[in-house]
C-alpha cells in the first residue's frame, strides 16, 4: 500500500483565500442557524439537534475521506458554525444560562475533545496524527510482505530447499512490482520486519529468523 494514501491531506492550504472563505463560511453558518431557529420558527432545541446531527454525519465523512474534498470540508465547517450558533442561543434563551454559560459549555466540549486526543495519542500536536498514520501504514505493509515471504518459504519447503532462506533471485524491484508498491515502500516494510526480529540479511539473500512467528503474524493479520 503506497504511503501517499496515508499522507494525503484533508485540509486546504492556509492562504489569504482560505481565511476569506473561512470568514464567509462562518457568517453563512451563523445566518443559517438563525434562519432555522428564528425565521422558520423551529426553536433553539430543534435547531441544535438538527445541526448536531448534520455535524456528526459530516465529521464522520470527513474522517473517512481519503483526501481533501472541498465541498465536504467546507460543509463540515458550516455545520460546526450553525451548531455553535444554535447551541449558544439555546443556552442563552432556553436554558437561561446566558452567552457566558453557553461559551463555557462549548469550551468544555473543546477541552473534552482535546483530552480525548491527548489520551489516545499522548499529545495534541498535529504531528502525532501523522505518526499514528505512519504506524498503521507500516503495520499493513509488513503483514503483506510477511505473507509473501511465508508463501515463498512454503514453496521452498515443497521443492526441498531451505524454507528459511529467500534466494536473491527475488529482487526488490520484482517484489515491489508484484505488490504494486515502490521500492521505497518495500524497503520500509522490510526494515520494520527486521526491527521486529523476523528477518535478517544473509549475503545477497534474506533469512527468515523466526518463521513460526512470521506465520502467526500473517494468520492474525496484525502484530
């Protein structure tokens, strides 16, 4: 699996145009929230529930997206502003806790999300997200390589050769093409398998140092 799939950005480049669109999207979101709750007279509770549902759906779609989708991204931004607007109005006019109370409630939601982020990745740095994706990419990659090495090992056994040795006739270019990867992707996966103690170089060949563990890795489809 190519690494580009994991590192494809899901957000636009932060330029002057970005900020102009961001301000317009925020204004549109606030106007949309007021239109539903006041102009259409749905009420603040109904408006808050409506836009919360829309926000949840769009956030899930944004997370599942493979890369940057402008319509999806800005729809999510607008949904967040409409939800924030109706929630603040609901807190002020329906719950009676005022805008200060509504702001405190939104701040609590934000801090909860940041706390969950820190708990899951050990940091609230955006870099930790890339590192987590890199980890997932390597995991899937080394399992696929392990499956190929295990298949070659079984074939060696059937043909009376040492099952623990992968001969040099399987060049890195050939294996990379077979997997549909670049040589760099294959090299990353092999380095990870070596780090875990599954393989080691032996001259121009490759030795499987722990074949049973390698096969268990393939069978469990995970580390």
